[in-house]
C-alpha cells in the first residue's frame, strides 16, 4: 500500500442561508475551490490528476448530473480528468477524501482532488410524479434543503424522526441539559471568532467574488455564521425548535443552514515530487460505523475508535479532533463516549455551530482543517469525524 499525503486544502468562506453566497451555483462554488486549490501548486500539471472525487448530500438541484465532473470542467481542468460524486449525507465530503485516498493507496491513481460542496440556499423543491391521474392535488411538494423526504412507509417510524428530535433523544440519553448545550454553543462561537482574529483560517480560506446588484463584485472572505457578540443570555432566550414542552435543542445550539465548498490535493510519493511541495499531513487510517438511526449523533464514537485502532493510536495521542457540530447535544454525547479525550483538543477553533455546516462540504472542510493544524504545529496526530443521518459515523486519521 502506498502512502497518501495531503499537499494542500482550501475551503470557501461559509455563507449563511440566503446570505452572501446565495447567488452562486453549487457547481460554480465547487469549481472555485478546485481552481484556487490548484493555483497554489503551479508546478503541478493538471493533466496528472487521475480523478476528482466530490461529496454532495443533495443532488436534486443545480449540482445534479455529477457535480464532481461538472466542477472539474468549470474549474478549467483538462477534459481528460474524470470526476465522480459521492453521497454519505453529512459526511459526503469526508467520504470523497477517503475514496480518493484509497484509490491512491492501492495504486490506481497518483494524484487526486477530493472535496465537497453544498448550497442549502439553492436546494430546490421537488414534486414526485403522480401515482394516479385523478384527483389532482394529492402529491406532496418537498423541500430538499435538509432532512427526510419521500420516506418509505416500511421504515420504522422511530428511524425517520427529524434530526433535531434525534438530538433531543441524545440529550435525554446522556442527561445533557439546555444550559450545557447553550454553554457549548457559546464556546464554539468564541473560539471561532478568536481563530479568525488570530489568522488561524488564513491558510485555508479562499475568498469568493460574488456579483452585486449595484456596482462591482463583492468579495466574501469570512464565515458569515460566526457570532462573536452572542451571549449566554441571548442563547437562553431562544425557544426550543423541535419540542414545545421540555425541548432543549434550539437554533442557537444547533448548526445553521449554509453554503460552501472545500477541496484537497492528495498524492502518493511520485505525485508529491510532481508538486514540488512539502505535504501538510499524511493520511493514516479510516473508520466507519453504524448505530440505530434515531441516535445517529453518537455514531462517531465508534468510528473514531476503529480509525485510531487501525492507526495504532489512542485518544491520548491526539493533538486535535475535529468533530462536526451538527448539534451541541450530539457533540457532548460523543465526548461522553471518549472519557480519555483531552477537551482542549476538541474543535479548538470552533465548529459548525459557529462556522456553519454546508452538508456535502463539511467533511472535506474538517479534513483540511486537521491537515492545516498539524502543519502549523509541525507534528502530531489528528482526527476528522462526522455523525451522519440514518445512523452512521465516519472518521479519518491524519499524522505529521
């Protein structure tokens, strides 16, 4: 098996729902990430890229027809560079990185681009075909922005509860209070704001130029969802979003709806020489797991354990663990399953509650974040991991 290296990783700023990136198509957003990624390695001939792997969780709108291939073409890659789109819901971007790394490890490729994209703003409504001609009006229109749609009636109803209700179940299971969730959310915003202030995202975020209604284009350079001015009092005033009585999950302690893209350049030893660069990190191991769908938020616990076991590492060896913050309750529930983890290494620059969660891009963002943190330190072991709707977890170990 060949060693697999992360040469570079970029991401766009993460836009709010109906925010600064609302006017950018997802295929264009993905193309921008790829174009900027490769511009930072000018010595690499793009024709050497063996494949483009891109994650996307929706696939129902402008990213249809294989957004991995479309983004590559729009980025100006040679038409001979293929592309594929993968879907593991919230972990689609990390799945793309893992599939690209696996292809390199077994010798199928020497150079690959992997990433992900999502525009939750531009996700369309979909209308199923009629199953009978009359009477009219019996077909339901679904939003594809987030969550279940067109559910198979044979599925256990417990498995198809809303994602926020799943977070409530996790909170009940682990005795996690509303106050604990709000405190975690506040800390996420503070860490993210501090990281931006300290320039910790400068090495990975590539600005996006967006056409404006008046005047010239507007450059979007920072994540829109970070709230440095939020407070415990402001979070406490928010009403529960999923349970009217006894609910603890709110818009403030859950990740928002977002738009964004991310991309990584992966290589083997031969590809590394072609780039003329030193890698950020080396990919060491992966892990995947599955549990009851209604407790999906806890699935990273086992996925991380499996990945670390393959790498010959333990939780105590980690210098950073980037866990996607779908909900504060889910993060706190996972942390309870990792009693040996130093809390200081968990999402040290804030997480999705503050930064945002563009579904198909988030896994690639996390992998890139870990790689950049390891490069900044000069050594260490890090993990990128996400919970996944319908009860799955995925993890990637990187080392330097």
